C-alpha cells in the first residue's frame, strides 16, 4: 500500500510534466509567439530530462524523506507526550512542595510564637533576678555602710579617748606641781603596800 501511494504521486507528477512539455511543443508548431521551433524542442527535452531527474530523485529519496518526516512527527509527538507527562509530574511535585512549605510556615509560626513566649518569660525571669540582685546589693551596701559607720564611730571614740588622754596629760602637766607629784606617788605607793 505504501508503494502504491508513492507510484500514484509519481505518475501524476510525470503526467503533469508531459502535458506541459507537449503543450509547449504544440504551441511551437503553431508558430505563435517569438520563439523558434528548435527552442521549443530544446525546452521540451530539458523539461523531459528534468522530469526524469525529478522522478528518479523521487524514486530514490521519497521513502527516506517520508520516513524522516514520519520519524520527526513521531519524535515531536513523543516529546509532547513527555513534556505533558513531565508537566503533570511537576504539577504534582509543586502541590507537594506547596503543602510542605505551608506546613513548614505553620511550624515556623508556632515556633516563633513559642520562642516569643519563652522570650517574654525569660525577660521576666531576668528582670526578677535583676531585682533580687539589686535588692541584695542594696542590703549588702546598707550592711557595709553600717559596718563602716560603726568602724568610723569606734575609731572616732578611740581618737576622742586618745585626744582626751593627751589633753588631760597636758592639763595635768601644766597644773600639777612637783609637790603634788610627790604626794600622788606617795599615795599610790601606800595603796600598793596596803594591798600586798
């Protein structure tokens, strides 16, 4: 059947070419026009040779050209089917990834809320700890201040006693005479002797 279709086209093509050739020859015989009979015969032979050449080329190449276009058509069809299949697979993957992204977004939002809540709790804990530390530092500072005040008061008392002793000594040095001094020594000696 394949060869029958090719033969049909070949015979139709050859018939058309012969009709054109012989119409040109008939026209040349009639003497109409500006070309001579020899020119028309030469044109007819060239046309005949061309038709033979085309027929031969058709006989040689028609099957290969037809197979080429059939193969090309099949390849294009396969490519379209593959592209359609790949498009369908890509749409399925897109839906899957879209669902995963939506799920991941929800998880990220929940993690963000959890972190935010933890951050608020941690902030409050830090504030509470800082207040406790500040209170302890205040109490420690108050205790140190009281210690320093007691220490300063004790030192002031000591210095006051020392100063009083020094002043009393100076007053005594100025107001006690040699005679008073001898009397005090004698009185002291009598107390020591009476105790022993």
